[in-house]
C-alpha cells in the first residue's frame, strides 16, 4: 500500500490577489482562447476596462471613448471624471476596492465586484493606468500585476478622464490576435445601449440615436421585416421587435445594465413569456407559444439594481428582483410588455393583422410537420440510447455553474477514421464528436420538413438541442472538422448551408467554426513542428535543417490520436464562420448553392488560387 501524503500546515498557502488570478484565470474571465471566438479572454479584458468608461458615461461624465488596438497593445481612453488620484494604484491592484459598492456613485453599474481591472492587470505582461482630474495627473505601470513605476504630475493641461493601456500576457493567451469583427460588434452593442455615446475605434466612429431599434435594423434587412420595428422604452427597460419573413428560428439579443447576456437568464425568459401572454390576450386566442414566437427578431435591455449573474463573465442573469422598491424581474417585464405592446397593436392595426397572419401561417406549418416531427423525435430518442453518431461530453454550454462551460465543443466530422482519431484524443469533459456518414444533403431551397425527414439533420439538431431556439444550445463551439481537400470543402459548404437555411443564429451569435488541421509535419530527432501552410513548412525546414523528415497529411484519418491531441487542445486553431452584413443570407445561399452554375463558374475561375505540392531537394 502506498504511503499516505501528510496533510500539514505546510500544505496550506495563501495566494496574493494576482497569483490567484493568474493561476485560475477562468474564474475571472471565462475561457482563454486565441481570439477566434467572441467570448475569448482577450475580449473580456477589453470589455472589463471598457465597462468602467461606459459607467462614467452613464453617470453623465464624458460623451466620447477612444479605443485603439494595434497588434497586441490595447488603449482605452475616456473623458469621464477620472479615478481619484490617490487611489489609482489601489483601484487596479487591490481586490474588493472600487467605487461601485456604494450605489450612490454608480446606480446601475455592470461591474459591481471590484475585480474587472485587477484581472486585466494581473493577466497583462504590461499594464498602465493614468488618471487626470483637477489639472493633476497620476499614473502607474505594472508587469503581470507587479507595480514597476508610478508618478504624479502636479500641473497638466491634459483633459480629465482615464487612460488604460495593456498587453495581454502571451504566457497565458497563446498565439492570440484581436479580430476587428468581434471588437466592432461589441462596440456597436455599447452604442445601441447608450444612445448619444460616441466610440472611436482605430479612427472609425460608432454612434446610435435610436438604441435597440438601430441594433435590430443592423441585424435584419428592411425588406425582410414583416412589419416596421416596434420600439418601446420605459424607465429601466427598452424593447425592439419585429418578425422575419424568411427566417425559421427565433432570434434574441438581451442585455442587463449594458452587459450582453448571451446566455439569457431570468429577464429573457420573462420577455419570451410576456410576448406570448400579450398576443394571446390581444387576439383572444390561445395560440401555441412556438407559433407566436416563430421568426421573431427582438432585443431587450433592462437595468437592475445590484444584478446577480451566474458567472463572473456575466453572460446569464440570475436575479429575480429589479432592486429597491421595484417588483420582480418577471412581473416588471410582463407588466411593461402587456401595457405598451398591447397599446401598440391597438394603435397599429396593419401590424396587428400582419402578425396574426404570420402566427396562423406558423400554425399551419406546424400542423403539417406534426406527424413527421413526432416520428423524427421518436427516432432521435431511440438513436440517442445507442447513437453511434454522437459521442457526448460531460459538461454542456447551459451548465453556467461549471466554469468550463464556455469550452464545450461539438466536432462534426466525416467518416469513422477521422471521428475515431478525434474521439480518442479529445477532452471527454468538454469535447463531443458527431460523425457524418458522408456528404450531407444540399438543403438550399428546401423547407424545414427536410430537417425531420433527413436522419442526419434530425440527429444533429437533436444533439445541438436547437429545435425551438438557441437558448438551450448544448455546445458553445460547433466545429466543422473535415479534410482540407475538395470533398472536405464541399462538406463544409453543405453544413454551412444547413445552418444558414434553418439556424442562422448559430452563425450570427459566433458559435460556428472550421477546424484548422496541419498540412505538414516537419521533424528531426529533437523536435517536431506541425505546419498549417507552405510558409510555416518553409520556416520549419529552415529551423530543423539540414535534412528533417517531412510528412504531408492528406486527411484527418491519417493523423494518429497521439498527434491529434495537439490540434484540439490549448493550441487549437479555429476559423470562425462570419456573415457579411452587406449580403443577405438569401442572396448568399442563392449565389453559392443555387442553380446559377455559369455565374458561379466564372466567379471560381476568377478567384481560383492554385497551390502545388513542390517536392524540394530537402525532402
């Protein structure tokens, strides 16, 4: 029997504030990532700094925020009141220090726990804060949370406010880069939630006059709106809503105190319930909830006193009360929607008529599908008991109390050999595998009936749990993992078509990715380098010369599980699938998947890039 480990006072140690953050970064900023996902840590760092500047604007101090990101360095400058000069160091380096514990100074703030900028400081290789007020300026510089320099200028002509600069630590954030698309989306949300605020990002201005109405107009084209956007505002609540003519699924954008609650929470559940209740009472008909909400595109923002979120990254609201003398979140939202949405429908009979026609159309479609849907669900239930297609993981995206829920990933693979390699090398806690038997069906132009009739689509829909809405999505990252050849590219295109046609919000909300896998392995007796491009291969050959061994991977099935673990672990490389705002989904699908073969052929010829495998002397 092995000797028991002694448990003494020597085993107990207290970490200082920065050590704890650096040792357990996931507790403070969610997953780390490399910047390929909108919820990766580098964006949370930016958001934590930005939230303080937004809170200044909300309190009536400073109408402009300037942000610059060049390479790894991030700079955020506001023109608010400035941090009290004697507390500049404490505010960014002492836990439980901040100005938001007393709700007189910050009434309905996002950051209430005094952790935000401390986490940014601790997780940055370089961090500098500078505050200017009363013609004086104080600054402090840190490396990995350690103070290295501070100074006070007694007389300065600088404008008041706070300037924060930081470089995320590459010991923690591996091979990262900021993607402007994700930053821009975050900044647009901030201006929609704060009409009148100007944010300047790398010289580009963002501004909104109409709040959530502008957000919806950005996300749905005017000719796809069933009726003009309904825009309702109250003291602590704002709502914008329309229905899409073409979209199958429900689409929600929800916010609490300026925070984008991507996983919803009590406020979103109450809002979905309130829409149904109000519509039923207005028409005097007990319509099905799913028929009322089908194709809805909507946004809700509320302000809550001392909100309780279900994680440090604040993606799901747990609060049941609005705070102070106000009623519960559910009652408050229900009462507001009942009063103002009902009034709107009475005053706008044209909208009311269009909405009712849409509900009746959804009802007809549901009844037509009901028989096949029941058969498909029964089939999916039986399959799930012995489903060879899905090898599930233990943690799921909805498990907000598990701090690894943001890492949950479903790999969609082709064939047994590829899925076998991934299955053997995956993290069984957070990574699941769904195996396709071949090329999926081209579903362009087909009705949703095909999702239930086609066994693979039905099982994929069931695995993701997105039939009704995105709210119960089981995996944060949905990753298409196919060979980097013509057939693999075709499968990618067919799967993207499936999501665009029936579940576009999976792409809109940043959940769909393409897995990058290495094309080459270059090694000698001491070192192995995996290369994802010709340039990387040439650099590896140069580094490992004189004569390294070079292997060209033709397919995922050729890569052994022992090697595959490197490509789906902390060094995973993902390419996000993003929508071009300028081209509507219908036009996109029609061009790439429609019957315009000659036009598409011309496009391919004009944009064809040929890469040849050159056998060099070094081989």
